[in-house]
């Protein structure tokens, strides 16, 4: 409701005469729900096998929403690793989009040795869809590759 509507309702309810009575000033009040964020938390996983690795936030958040504030990706591979996708990537399902979204990609050259570690703080935290997770992918058929994913964030609890 805008101020003029509220003022009109007050005038009508109190049966004020706008020509002679002083009309009270109206100050809008907005009620805000209180949200409680638990302490920041960190979860980590790693894998030496091909495919994806997932940190599932549903179990971590206990039915609440997990807010991703940053993540760290790392990998090391030997010269025989044939990384078929040509990349290591991180995806998640933001609550506002509702679809899998790639949030990080690093190209990887096949049949070369490489090591990479990067921490990515998110200037705009991502509220994840309930029941979703953060996934790190990279597929290879030969050689050795060790990948690690660490996510940072907090559990958004509603009172």
C-alpha cells in the first residue's frame, strides 16, 4: 500500500474532516523476517577416479539452504592422463535458476603433466537449490589424475 492509500484509510476510519482536522503523517513500516546464518563452514572431497565428484549439500544443510561463498579446486595429473573433456569444471544448481550452471572451467591439455590449485571467493554468494550439490568434473581414460574440491559457505536457517 502506498502512503496516500494508508492516509485515506485513516481519514475514513477516524471520520476526519480534511478541511479542519489535522491529518496524521504516515510512516510506512516493513516487517522483515529474521534469518539466522550458522557459522561459516568448509567441506572437502577428492577423487583419483574418472568422472564427477560431488559434495552434496542436502545432508550438510539438514533441510536448510546452503549458501556457497567460495570454493577451491585442485588437480594434478601425469603425462599419460588423456583428459577426454579437455577441461576440469565446477557446476552447481543456484536456487534462482533451478538448472545446473557451470561456475568454473579450467582448460587442461591432454598427455602433459600438470598441477593446478585455485581458490575462488565469490563476490556474490550463490544460494544453492535445496537438495543439490557442488560437482567437479573431468573425464579421463588413461593415466592418473587426482582432483580435489573444497567448498566454503554457510547454512541459511529460517527461524
